[in-house]
């Protein structure tokens, strides 16, 4: 009999782009991750993990992990082949090409492309930002997920703060607005379930009947991109019927008189027509909201991915102040908790390293267009923490741009993704279980440390060490490029901030996690004190007025609106929310999860399917003027008429036709924040 392998447990944190930021207990044996569990002593996690992370050992030790630097041999694109090289050769090649580009075209011709493939503060943005700032490269505007909603919320509330999610258990009414919490915010859903056991009513607002909507008392299936209209209609009824808190409005809000005039244009009948719902639903929701205390809204970023996405989030964020919901600890609205953390962003990123004048900004949501048309031309791209060939909108242009023979591309990743197929130099990245990091969250109020559980596999490097080495190769001599990962962890927060009172890096490292020093069970804006310029909830936003935008909440129709001429040719509104087993394209190369998802699917209402002669399980073609992709038809009343849904995001090379849903999505931007408009997309569907 063989001796059992000795194991030990390491404290870690999940780095994926999810509000839950779970605390992990990683069991290690024989230098391998053998088990990943949720930490029972971390209140938000409470010992529970999503299925994706529970099977994390399969991802860490996947047979396709990239382990060594490589150089492409042969053509770019699907089927690309690479040969192993040393780190010295890889770094020398990158430095030589960068120096040549700087000399001939200027440093702005080099563009970093990254997002939240790793949400740790070090992995997301620290040594990498220092490197590109010192280089003078173009600055990347990271807009692809949340920028519109974040700005709309900031214009109203002042920062990404609000309802403490732990308080929601005491709410009597919870509105889940554009939030499929069971899939994308599992641990918040656990709190919602507790509230329901205590008697709370749950209402889901979503174009589709999601698994979350199944468990709610009511589902309102509005058309995509009409959320602001619904919020304005609710305000109309609340004001008309006297369901507002006059005292709270007078003392803690700005611009009520102008708001009252604005919402006169949004009576329930008009709103119902815009949203594609019944007038009685508008009236009923307004009265439920105005008559109930405490009442909480959980709004998510899905509603910010249309033309009026920023205004949609802003309009929803106005509702709690109108009825005085902020008076209650379990009342108000939650978009993100990230603004509660005193992150020392400047200390991590060192923006003073940038030259003057500051380099241009490239919007990541338009990378396809910019690779083909930006001037000065983009000559080099360094991709990490992202997979733009699969995730960026309007894939045809993205692929065409990446396929340019004169574009020098470096990709740092765990796997040979769709983007990696276009790399000139391919670099192996560590997983979070092979590196040190520190984490905030956008779904709870706990800081966490991620301890490395195992040594880096092969020759993989974390982002921090990669850019340290590349800085040396480029001859950058500033002392900041010598900071260790532990130095960066010390620099990551303003430890003197009252929200971190009694906490230090040493204590956090020893304990693994700690709650911010914010009072439990408190109502943050019961007496106003909003972090806006006025200190009030701004119905009339000075921030938007200064930017030349409409300072009042308003409805902005989708770019591709159902009443437009385009809708005659392409009458279905396509939305592409996350598949349950994927997180964007992370986990989308797992054999386990691919088997569960089966194939790309398109959900169609029976009436829409019948009108096109489409039957369940038949392969269909989804198309518009930008392109097309193939999917398996799922005929179901879970989607409302006029809406098609395709869960995302499949790797292109693992899809039956080598394409995914972003073949048809648009590079048009949101009303504010320069955000992507993935859910602002008209299509037609036919048999393939």
C-alpha cells in the first residue's frame, strides 16, 4: 500500500470578475492543488463556492496550460503554431521591437490591452501600469464592462457605495434589476433567500425569465435598453400619487423640482409602450415600491450595456432618495461596493512616470476599429488579463486588426486563447494560486489576501514579475521597478484611512481577511451625506452638467431601436448574458463545462420561432450587417417575444463555425463613460 500524500491548506481569494470575491481554502499535496473549498469563516463566502471555482484544480493543472515562452512560427490565426524559446530571448525580442517602434513611430504606437481576467490589485494594475506609463505608451480606457453604469451611479450617489449587502436580509421588498443573482452573484442570493424566508417579496426585472426570476414572486420582462424609461415611469407614479418622502427630498436631494417636470413626460401608458409591458405592471411596481419599508434594489451592470446605459443606472439610483428608502439599513440601492475601499491607486500605478503631454487614450471597446483606423497607427499590442479576439465587439474588425502582418503582438495568458493565436510572442502566466495578491470586492466589504499555494508551474510568471523583468530589459532605472510583490501589497491601500482603522498589512496577511471599519447594520445615507459635490443625492447632476450631458435622468433609446428603419430588416433584440458555466471566456475551455453547455445556444420565444419556421434544437444562423454566427435553437417562453438570447462567451475556435456572438455586436458606445453596447444589437435568425 502506498503512503497517503501529506497535504496542507493555504488561504487564498478568488480573482475572477465577480462581485462575490470568495475566500478560498486551497488544499495542496505533492506540489499540486488537490481541492478548493470556500472559507467558512469568511462571512460573505460562508463555506460555499460556485461550481466553476469548486473544480479549480482542473483549471490549474489543465493539460493545455502554457508553461514556457514561445515564438510563433507560420501564419497568425486559428491553428497558429509556436516554438519554445527562453525568457531571455522573449524579453529581448519584445524590448527590441518596442524600442524600434518608439524610435520610428513614437511610444503611443504601443497599446496595452487588459481587463479583469485577474481582479487582484497587483494582478489587475500595478507594475504593468508603471511599465507602460514609463514607456509613454497609449493609455487604455478600460470600458468594456462597467464604465457607463459606474459614471451614471457616481453622478447620482457620488461613488460606488450604497446599501451594505449584509443588511438586505431585513428588507421587505427586494427588486433584482438586471441581476441574475443565482448565476452571477450567488452569495448575495443567499442573503436574498434569507430575506424571503423572513417574509420579503422578490421582484425580478429582466428581458428573460432567468433562474433568478423563477424564484421571485414577480417577473417584469421589459425590452432590452428600456430600463431608464421604467424608472422614470415609476417616479411619475410615485410623485403623482404622493408616495414620496418630502422631508428627505427637501433635506437630502438636489434638483427635485426639475426632476418632477421631467417625469411628467413619462406617464405609465407611454412607459408601458416603450418597455413592451403592461401599464398595470408600471403602476403596481410603483405602488409596491412606494408602500413598502424597508425596500432594496440590487441593480447590475447588464442594464448599462446599451446606448443609454449610464442614464439607465442613474435613473434607477434616483429612486431610493425619492421615497426615503435610505433611512433604513436594509433600504437603498446597491450597484457596487468598490468605492468603500481606500485603494492607493496612484501608489500602485505611478502615473507621474508618464511623459508630458500625456499619451493618447485608446478605448478598449473599439479596439477593432482602432487597430484598423487609429492615427498614429497602432504598431504593437500587449495583451494580458483579457481575450479581446473573443470578447471585444464586432469580431470581424477585431480579427482583421489582429491579423495585420505589421502588428507586433504579445500575449501573456494561462492558455492559448483565440487572442493568443495571433501573438508573435506568447508568454505563460501564473494562476492566482501561484502568486501573492491582495483583494477588494465589488460585492461585499472585506479585504483579502491571496497567498500562493504552489510554486509557478513551468516557467510561468505573474504580471508583476513579467513587467519587472521587461522594465530592466528596457533599461528603466526608477526605484519603483524594484518593488517586490509584498512591497506592492503594502502600497495597495491607504492604511491611515479610518475605514482601515486597526488594520495593517501584517495583520491582514496573518488573518487572511478583514471587514472594512464600517458600522454594521447602519444606513449610510439616513441623514444624507452623499459623496457628491453637493453632499446630496443629485437628481440634477453637476458632474453631468459640467460634461455637457443632460443633468437630469432621461430615457435614451437604444442605438438599434425596434422602431427604427433597421428593425424592419433585423427585428429581434439580441442580448448575450454570461453562460452559467463560463465567466466571459474564462472556464470556456474546460471539458467539464463545455459538456454542460453543449454548444452555443440561441433562445427564441415560440412565436418568433414559429414565424421563422425554426424548431427546437435546430442549428440556426444569427446575423446582421456586421456578421453572423451559428447556434443551437432553444425554443422557450423564457425569453419574451421580440428578444433573442445567446449565452456567452464561447471561444471562437471551440465553436462549431469558428465564431461567437460578438460577430454581430456593435462598437457603438454608451451615452457616458465610453462603454460597450453589447445588449444594443438587432439581428435576424434563420435556419443555418
